[in-house]
């Protein structure tokens, strides 16, 4: 294991299995190399996988889908992304059994409630991955839960495979473009839940936004609406970054995040999720206008343009000066 004071501890792993689930989904299994077992998995955990690239390595966050006590191996599911920035393409086109990689220690920003009377889980597409660890934990607890999952027809069998361990539980699958499948009615589903229900959601932004809006309309307490973002940095317009304390001027190209550009320049900022959710990479803006793409800052904080989440956000202005 290796570590850097600003980043999660690293674990050396070997890729022991690659299972195609659909044309765009693969399940990967990692086993530890230098230790006998992995750390116990906090529910809702993700890991950062360091993936080889032509110019630099890519660090992508993936949810762990197994039960907490499964420490002899870790499993993730990776969706092939059109115009991938490197990570998913490498996994789908180049990764092979036996490859040695590094992953971070697991970290959870999406825990289960210990006091909920009922757990309502709503997911879409690959957003089911953090939900799977919840299902393992809820099943082990004997807790009351229901899952509503929406997916494309081409991925139906893949999700049936992933959900097979939970056969017999209250699970509903909604398949797009399938005449035999019903449509997910958020008003109906969320409106019939008992008091004390906590909702967990992960999926496309449109779905999670609709769930949060429906919750507010129905009077759900904000603390009972838990969401997980699976979005990483997206491409954008190139800009110049001035790292004031480091004394460096860096070009952030169209495909790189600010965090990745800083790492390539030999600067090691603090990070955890690399998905704009945890707040660990929050950085002060000295000059320029940020383009906020995170799920951490509220609207009032964004409007000041004084802080930026460097793992996902970019610049609206031609240059950005940061206190880093």
C-alpha cells in the first residue's frame, strides 16, 4: 500500500475477472496483491481506480457493489461511455485479466440511515451501482426496503443479473421502450411511503432532479432525501490556470479537469471523491469566473465565485487564478 498525505491511501490490486454484462457494461473483480484482505466496505462506498492512459493515468471513481464483509475481492461495474476521456474505454477495450492496478481505500459519502422505518431506493441505469451495496446491507439487517430501477432495454438482462441475489424482495424494474413495462411514476411511488421512510437515489441528473423536486412538493424532509452523484469531470473549453502558491501557469485542456492538470504539473491537491460531491478539493478563487459543475456548493456559495471544486468545475473566463 502507498499513500500521499493529500490523497486516499492506495492498494495494489490484480484484475482477476472481467465479466461482460451487456454491450456497454462490464463487471470487474479485483483481488489484493500485497495484503491478505481488503478493508471492510462501508455501505455506499466508492474507490478511485488509477487507469493507464497515453499521456497520463486517469483516476476514476467507481462504486463497490459487494457486501461489506466481502474482503477477499472487490467488484465494480463500468459502463462504456461515448467520447470517454480514457477510463471506461481502457477498461472495455484494453483491460485483461492479470493486469495490476492501484485503487484507493473505500470511502462512503452515501451511507444508510440507522433509524429509518423503511428504505426507498430509486435508481436509473448505471446509478444502481451504489444502491447494490445498500441492498446487501438491508438484506443482512432484515430491514424494510423497496427498489425502483429504470433502465434501457439493452441493459435489462445485465441489471437482472446484478439484482439476482435479491430475488423475492420488493424490486420493480422499469424498462424503456418495452410495451410490457410500466412507467416510473415518482408522484405515486413517493406519495405512498410510510412516515419515517428515507429515500436514496442515484442516476442521470434528470432523474435525481425530478426526485428531489417531487420530494419537496410532497413535503419530504430534506434529511430524508439522499442522493449520490456518479458524474465525473466533463470536457469543456480549454483555459489558462494560474496556481498562485505553487507559482505555476498551466493549460487546462478540453479533456482534463483542473485537478488532473494540477497533478500533471506536479501539484498534489487534496481530493477524495473526484466527482464534485465531498468538498475535499474545495479551493479559493483569486481571479476569474468559475463554471460550477459540482453537487457540493449551494446556489448562494456559487454566486460569490469565491470557491471552486477543482475535480469537476472549470472556468467561464479565459483564465482562472486559484489559491493553490
